[in-house]
């Protein structure tokens, strides 16, 4: 399994010189001014996005310049802790006992009230097969004191509210 | 409005593509493609006035090939420029060749465009890291551990981006994994009929593809694009000169190169507004531009052959829809009924496409070369019908840059001042 045959031609191996190349360290420059305010609010368990006054798009995590209007958005708006999965993919972890590769979902979430997506992890208990586009999720804050950075959001959890548990339209009325 | 000169393609050439061309070095590989192109166009090196070259920087472990490879290109003491735009390099150098000719500079009529990649020399992951490392290193400042970053963005590298697109495309259109495998099988069968391609699999079946393990859901090992060593050369020239080189010149009537906001990774740790990775506003905008230049109002009826840049099968379906060739969410149905087969109504990727041969810097240019050869009637896997208008597409960046070239067997009418 896993091997596909194709018409293969072997070429003579000539004039090969082995070489190794160590990459030097780089110093990148970024303007993270808007992110600072957002992180201070994260410390207080609050989510805020940056709203562009030109096109009303809300950016979370905040953006320095709005790509549509080329202006600097400067209006902070509060966001809810809920959101939806916009797209997802899998990364594969090795099961220590059986040695099998287990798919773990990596999702891009759009928070309610924001117009942008960003990549996060889901609750490790959620299986990959249960994830779908449009899945409602909510923020799980980390335990203990918050640091004021992205690690304060430990992961996103699936929402288990009453509306989700109704399987047939009549169920709610019966209860 | 001032219009430029009409541009024609007079010939194209390839070298043999394989996963390890260990018998030649990079310069010799490039020379093979140039010699093949000059032979096909009945042209000599002294006829070439200027050169455009390009490859993906960092993938081979050798920088700035244009600085040391000039003699092998045959470009000594002639104008030479290099353009690199990652995956779109091939498409961008094609457009640069077009601009060189259409500008009408004195003494520059015949421009040779060369794209190449010798991936077995270097380390592709180092090349990819040089693209994404700046963004990723920023996230360490944002308090994420290196382990978490690897999990988040390791899944978001080239294959991850394609699987995001695939998941959203499958959600939109209802296409199944079997449909994706069908696209792969068609490409590999087409590649087997073409002399230079890499993955020739004449007997591949859908079941065999679906039997391979997942690399990243829903893409399986059997659906992936290979890493290829190869080169491609295309000769761009003026309308007058093209008749010296070939009986059936191919006229370039529209070009476009549009970039949109990148997806999944926003710039400088910010979010991105491209919520649906398969929405592809850049492709829609560039198709509008290119079609309007070429005077095409009904692309689904007027375009008779198309080469799209599709390393992964879901992208082939997605591009055909975004470029206006099929209706939204119906591309996979057209593969089921055989519309896209070489003898179908709209043949797609009869060369085998990027899905079967991917020498990154050459891939985009090979789309242009194959589309042009189909119009000339000289392609390796020639379609039975006569092709009048063809489209070549290429894609790259973080799901954002799209280049297009519309080609035809007739020149477009240019209204000059004083006409009519």
C-alpha cells in the first residue's frame, strides 16, 4: 500500500559534490503597536478587534493598515467569545501505544463580530472526524494568571448548548 | 491610448524531467531546454536579442544563477533580466517576456524566456522556510511555544494550504475524494503520452489512488505533485519576425497578474480577510483583466484549451470555476462526463499538468508553452480538434498571486490613432 508504480528512467550519477550550508540568524522588524493594546485586554479576559472606519471591517488579531482602504484603523470594538470554524486541516500525531498516526484538527476560526480568520488549536478531546466548516466554537481561557499574549487562549472548545442537542424539530416541544 | 506591438510565440522547448537529473548540473539542464527550443523554432542563438530568466530562490542552495550562468544561457553581452515570484515564477517571466517585446525598444525583437529548477541539488524545506520563517518567528514574540507554532503552521505549509482549499471546496460543491482521484488519474494518463514529463502512470486507476494513505486530509499520497528537475524555454517575438520561425505563430492577446490578500497567515501576525481559501478573488479579477484585453466575452464558449496550475487535484477544479470556464460548483461533474479529456469539449492539462511534473520555476512557463504548442499542433499529447484560443494560468504565493495569458492563432485588432 502507498506505492504507485511509474515509468522511471535512471540517470547516470556524475560530478556530485556534497556541501553543507548553515543558515545565519536574521533580524526581522515588525510594527506590533496595535497588538499591544489587544494583549492588554486579553489579560482582562476580553477580546477586542480593530475596526476600519472606511470599510467597517473588524480585524482580529488587529492589523496596522487596512488592505482595502490603506488607512490605519483606530476604533476598538469588543468581540464575543464565540466563533465559527471557517476552514480546517489536519496535523498527524503518533500514538505512543499503537504507533498509528492520529489526525489532529487545526482550525481557522472567525470570531463573532470579526471579519478575519486566524489559526488555532481545538480542544484535544475533539476528534478530527467531528470537525466541519461552520462548526460553532468558543474560547477556553487558560487556568491561573493570564500572561497578556496569545497563549492566554488555551484552545477553542465546541459549544454544547441546548440548541445543538435538538436532533428533530419536535424534540424541544416535548421536553 | 497607445497600444504596444503585437507579440507572438514562435517556439517552445523542454528538457527531460525527472526526480533526480544526476547526469547534468543546473547549467547543462537549462541548456538542454534552450537547445530544444531553438531547434523547434528553427532559430539560432545569434537571433536572440534579449533574455528573461527565473527560478524559485533558495530551493537549490545556489543563489543568483543569472550571475554565473550567463554563458550557458547564451546571454553574454545581451540584455538579461531575472524575475522570481515563487510558484508563479513561470507565469511572471512569461509576462516579462511579453512586456519586453511589446514595449518596442530599439533592437529588441526576439526574447528568449527560460524557467528552470534543479530541486534535487538543494533542500526544498530550507527554501520554504526562507518564505515563512519571518512570520513564524513573530509568533514566538506573541507567547506561543515553538512546539505549538510547528503544529499550527507545519499544517499550513504548501500541502496544508491546499488541504484548506480542498476542504472548503468539497463543502461548497459536494465533490468527493473519488472525484479528486479522477482528476489525478486523468493527469497521470495524459503525462504518460508526453515525452518530457515526470510521473508517467499509463495504467493508474482511481482505486489505486484511494488506496494510498492520507498526507493531509483529504489529500492522499497518490494525489500529490512531485519535486522535479527540469527546465523550459519559450521564444517571444514580434508578429513580423514570427513568420520567419514558424508557419503557425501563436499570438499573445491578453496577460494579467493579480495579487490578493494572502490567506491563512495574515501579514505581521494579523488575521486575514480571506475567510474562504477557495474563494480566490485574485483569479476572478485577473481573468476579467486578461479576457477584456483579448476581447473575450464568453470564456466558457470561446476558450478551447486550458492549462491550469494545479499541484493538487482540488485546485484544478477550483481554478476552472474561478476562471469562468465552468459554472460554480460543477467542475467535478465535467470530469465525470469526460468534457475535460483530450477528446472532450474543453481539454484541460493534456500535458499532465503540474500534478505530474513540477519543476517550480519552470511550471508556470510550461503551462504557457503547452497551450501555445496545442495551437501550433506540435504538442506531445496533441488534442484531436483544432485549437484557436487557449488559456495558460499560474498560481503562487500564500494563495494569492495569479497570472494569466490568453493566446490565439489570430492577432488581436489594435486600433491605432488615425485608423478607421
